[in-house]
């Protein structure tokens, strides 16, 4: 069996098993490649057909290793990132395990493509990544804006332990400070920019989540009846933690209707992402206090 054959067979098995996606991949083809290539110790951009032509059939041990990882994915329904202990966001690798949500925030796109930059300037020196999880947005912010200092806060000490691994992995201990905090309670500020991918999944959606999402910490997902339980106090308290020209970038997933119902007086800027223009919003301090 060649690598190309193994990938095709793995894809077929994932489709037949009906596993759920959304933790780094969106389809069985990409998920199969991630699992098989990781099991074989090959780069994720390996061309299977070229590899097969050059190397011929795989050794039995390699096929067995891939089969074991694939079977674990199908039988446990745990996200592939928990099995491989790695996730990628905007081309940057991060360690992850069950102590933290698998990183996939669309805010990463806004950082990478410069969508937030028009609201920043020379005065931008302090950034907060609230609900940091494994620290991925804090790391991306520090990499994107080398002149800023970043606080990364989370209620979960377990998640912060994972974030510490990633801060150290990327050599950013001197620029990223980890804070155990319930919301903004222990975040000093004032901040020029607050990034927040909070728990925003409403109760009805939580009840319908596939097993892959239920493998993640519920604390990082569940946002109450309308998904706004964390966001309500955040918006009330944010102005006191923002500088004069500070901005808040907030992810609400598929909860735009719930957000607009909860905050009818606000007029946020909705940022374009690969998932559309209604999942990540930006609010200036001025807008929050109007």
C-alpha cells in the first residue's frame, strides 16, 4: 500500500464513520492527511502521489501506526488536535491538549490580514487576549505587533498551563504575561486592544454539539441561554479597561442575532472573515460608552 492508497483509505473510513470536523479541518480528505502524515512523521504539505512514486509501498509498521491513530479518531471522536497534540492557526503551530479548547478563532485571520490595523497606531502598546485558552491569539498578536506587550488571561489554570507551553515554545515569555482571571477582574489595563474569543455557544446549540466538541472544556464553549452570559459583563466593564482610543475585538460565532438582540443600542463594525462578515465584531471605547 502506497501513501496515496493509505490516505484514500483513511478518508473513506472517516466518511463512513461520520466523524465531525471543525477543529482544524473541514472535511475527511484534509483530516485523513493530517492524521496519516502525523503518524508517519511526514510534513503536512507532503505530496502523497509524488511521495508514492519516489518511495513505493509503505512498510507494514508505518501502515500500522497510521491505522492506530485513525482508529483512535473514529472510536473516541476526540478532535485530531488532541490526538496529535498539535494545532495550526495562520500557519503557526501550537501545542494543545484536553485542558484547553482547540484553537480556531477567526480573530486570528483579523490579526494576520491587518483588518484590525486601521484602529491601531503608534499609541498601541498594550494588548489583552481575554479567554486565551492555549494562548494562540496572544502569540499571534505578539508576532504581528513586535512593539506591544501582551497580557493573556483565562479563568482556567489548566488552560493557562497549556498557554505557558506555547508562550515558551515561541520564545515570548518576556512579552506575554499570563493572568488567571475571571473575565476582566484581575486584568490591570488600560489596554489599547482587547481580543476576546469567549464562550458564546447558546444552550440549544450546546445540546446539539457533536462528540468532538463535547471533548473540549465546556467552560470555553457554553455561553448560557442566548450565548451572551460572558459578553454582557464584558461589554459593561470593558470601557474601564480600555485606553482613550482603545478597541475591543470580539468573536460571537453564529450568535450575531443573539448579540444584536442583547445589545440593540450598539453599532459594531463587523469584520470580514473566511466564515463571512457576521462572526467577529469591533467596538471602540467611544462606541461602548456612547
